[in-house]
C-alpha cells in the first residue's frame, strides 16, 4: 500500500470517528426534544413533516458536493428517522404486499427501520389509521404518465383523515421471470397502471404475450414465482422477495415516470415555506358553478396546480372537486380565498397543508 493511500485511509477513519460522535450527539438532542415535548404536552406529536422538510432543504442548499443532493437527502432522511425512533416508535400502514412501489415510497420517506403494516387495499390503509392501529398511512395518489388514482380521492369523501405529507418516487418498471428466457413468456402480470406505463415496450418486445392486470405488482411477482411461462412487472425490491430474476430493467416508456404518494394521518402540519394545500369542494349543479369555485383563487393570486372531479355518488350529475394549490392554508392569500369560497360552495374542506415532496 502506498503512503498516500494509507494516509487517506487514516483520514477517513478519523472522519468516521468524528461523524459517529456527532450522530450520537444529535441523537441525544433528539431524546431531549422528546422529554421537553412530553413535559409540555403528554399527547405531543413527534413527527413534524414541516421541520423535516426545512432540514432537508437547508442541507441541499449547503451541499457543495461531490455528493449529489438526492444522496444528501437520502442520508439525512435515515439520520432523522433513526433519531425519531428514539422519540417515538411509529408504525406505518401502506398498500401492500411487500415489494410494492408504495412500500418503497414508505421507506424512502420514513427510513428503512420504521415499523410497517402492509394491507390489501387503499380503503384498509385509511381504516388502520382511523382505528389508531398505526400512526400514519401511505397511499398512491397520481402517476405522471397515467394520471390520478381515483380510489384514493374517493376515500377522502368518506374519511376525516388529513394529508400530512407527500412522497415523489421515480418509478422504474422491471421485467421479472423465474429464468432468463424472457422472450418466450406467454403472460405478463402487473398492476393495470404498470402495464399502461410499459405499453410501448411490451408492444415491441412481447407483442403476443397476454397482459393480465392484478391488484398489485407484488401480487404479480407472487404469481410468476410459480409459472415458468409468465413474467411480472414491478420494483427491483420485489425480485428477491419472490425468488425472481430481473431480466430487463427500466422498461417504462417515459424515463421521467414518477408517482406521487400521500402520507395520511390525524394531525395538522405547520408551514415549511414550500407547501401545498389540497382541498375538497362541492357545489350545486348550476351554470357557471365551476367558474364561481375558481374565481376566489384567481382574485387572491393563488396558484392552482391540479383539479380533479369525482361524482358525489349521492345525487346524479353532482360532483366533488379536488384542488391542489401552492402555499399553506395559514397564508393570507389562501385564507382569504377560502373565506370567499365558503360563501359560494356547499362544501369546502381542507384535506391538508403539507410540505411539497423533496426528491
């Protein structure tokens, strides 16, 4: 070993020692935060999405490299999650089973060591949080290629839970088989959205294979684990769980394919400085009704980033509208717009104000 290499390794060892001491010092501060919060409020909430977002934003702004911002974000998420575990043992419900993209999003946001509960449906995620069996839930809300997840929207018309955060996950679809001879597969199992996200690749490379939609990509992998003539689409994490090989990776048609997930819970979240507010609004079916809903937003300079409509399911041709706007409900512009909106609409409900996802 050269003297230069030996010196660099000694420097790395010294830095590791310093980092270990600093990490434990940070952990002790987190424990003190817990003691202080509990002394002031026995029912204190320890997970503060706005505080976490502020830390991650600050670290990205200070980052001078060579680590990329997404690497810095990943490292600090794990540090924050490890320290939070000293304050509170959390359990998170997500749309399962193990190996789904929703599980991947859960670990991305809450860290790899958080307790999790995979459940069979989006409705069950809501029920687990409502019953208090878990602290939070994670559900998909929209994909950049295939659009909104309507079942998640519909659940907000039936539940009083709030949106506490969002997760943005770059989606890479992988073709998985029991063997390497993927060209001979006769069936491709996947969630309907995944099949749609890989439509052109499948048309070109497996035009004769039957495409079979199932409840989740993890369920697809489970089915393929016992079928030599089938393949599944899904996350890289699913392959080892179900004993499959990834035979083609990143086959999604859109290289920027991204899915947005929501963190649902029962707490209000403070302003982080870069927030989104989601609204549920309903009005009678009359000429100009949508115009009257949107007018207060425009008059107060509120930036609307998304609008979706869903049937009310109680009266024909009446709809709920789901809106996303930039900013926090405590901001004056949004507050004033909501006050005006409540004068014209039958229902105005803030589903949550929460930090915009940090990649």
